[in-house]
């Protein structure tokens, strides 16, 4: 209980600090949210989405899961995506992974962890798709880094293939999907140079 009380105390201090700078911040925030970004990231506690990019509460809509996977049968992720695109009208979807991801490593080394093994099959699909590239890398750490990158790229394409994004593009909505990756040991985000904002972009990337 002591740990929980500490969290509540931290919250009071945080709220007081915000109010001291902007007395109307919470009143304004409670009225509506108008984020420009949806962040789809990993659940890893070391990758705090909003803090990484210096945004405040209300500036970013967020979905996180193990290994930042976007699967067309995951109604949780798809519901977040639909709400962000259709209701909030976000302009950017950012899929962000991180180097040294435990989920990606478990998939790569075929660890047997239980229920999560079924989820990580999706990352193994990425691994099999890019088997030639990955087997050419002899160093285990470098191979893991590459799979982390490839996993982000494949999830960007997966977002672009959803009917949610397809419909938005067909209706002329300005919406781009981007792939980034975060390095834990320096705190920096890296652009993986994959951004798609139309069906033609998607077709070029998947052809």
C-alpha cells in the first residue's frame, strides 16, 4: 500500500504543478480532446509515448501492446484506430517499436512463455517473411535490432491495409502512417523512412 500511496502523492504534485502554470488546463482538457496523433507502441514500461515526444495530456491518442503489433483480428487495436481516425480525425498514425524488445526477442528465439506465444506468432510471421535478410546477419544483437525494425515496417503496412485507413483515404481524409523506432540506451527516436499517406504509397511499398 505504501507504493500506491506514493503514486497518489505524485499525482497530486503533478496536478498542482500543471495548475500553477495553467490554472484552466484541466477544465479545458475535460471539455474535449483534439489530438493530431495516434501512437501505436509497445507496452514496455521504458517507452512512455507522450513523454518521448514532449507532448502534454490530450495531445496524443495511444494504443500499446506487446511488440507493437497490428493484427486485423484484434478488435481492441482496431477500435482505437477507428475512433482515432473517424471520430478524432487524427492526421498521423505513428507505429513505434524499440530496440531490444523482449517480445520480438521471444519470437526470434522461439521462447515458450505461455499464452503470449500465440500473440508473438505475428512477429514470427514477420521473421519468416524476411528470413533471407535476417539469416545474413551473424551477430545476434544486430539481428534482433533488424527484426525490431522490420516488425515496425510490417505493422505500418498492416495499418495501411485496414478498411479504416482505406476508407479514410478514399474519402479524401488527410492521414499518414509512419514507422519509428526508439533506442533505450540513448532515449532517441529514429525515423525508419516509411510513411504512407495514400493507396498508391501502400501499393508501392508492398509490390
